C-alpha cells in the first residue's frame, strides 16, 4: 500500500515532469532553465533538485532504478529461456515502467534530438550494460567451439542495447505509429539473420 507521502511525492514529480516536458517542447531543451521549470511548477529550485538531481534527469529519469529493474527482470526469467529472450523481456518491462507511451515518445524525441541528453543517456546505458554482463554470462552454456563466456555475454548485451536504441529512435522518428516491440524484433533479426 502506498503511503500518503509517497502519493504526494508521485504527484509532485509528475507535475514537475509535465511542466518540464511542456517547456522543452515549446522552447527547446537548451533554452529552458531550471529556474523557469521550478517557477512554472510552483516550487523552489531547491525543491526541484530534491526530486531531480540534474536538468538531464528530468528527461532521462531515474536511470539507476530502471537499470536495477531491467537487471532484476532478466534475472527472474526462467532458466531455460535464452539470454536473448530474457533481455527482451527485461526491456519490455522497463519501456513502460515510468511513462505512458505518449510521454515515452516525447522523451525519446528529446533524447535523440538533444546532444547533451543523448550523451547522458548513453553514459547511463553503458553502466546498465556492464551490470547485465554477469547476469547474461550466467545464462550461457560454454561448449566446444563457443566463445569465452565474457566475450559472448558482452556481445549479446551490446547487440541488444544497440537494437533497443535503434528501434526507439525509429519509433520516435515515425511518431510512435510503428509498434516499438516489432521494431526491436526487426532490428534484432537484421543482426542475427545476417547470413
């Protein structure tokens, strides 16, 4: 059960995000200041920073919590499931964890169109990848002629992340009119069925 304090916090976070995304869409990410977001959201800058550590976090969200959710979801998949399918299941969960599809689309556009946001996004995603490698390595059998588990795990994780990012960028570029999961499957098939 959610406490009153948690519900109040969720409402405040949502109001700040709504204000920030509206301002970013109206005048651009670079032209929007923290002071302006705080003023329009009806809070102090200090309060805003209690909810969000940086301006980038207003768009990229709580990546630490999402990364942990992704890792936990992959770990919880049945042992017989392939590493590829376990990672796909993890991404399905986190794609809708924080925002409805319309908001995720707006935020994806901002990330892919703003170099500083994209850099922050990539930096955090690299940490996710490093944390997932041992999880994926544990799923892999290492038989004769197979690459070393670290090599294979790193390659699988990097490939899945590249496919997720490519699918998300295409999805944002098509205004969400194409199913994101289908785009991901197409990207992964393009890589895995190369021959």
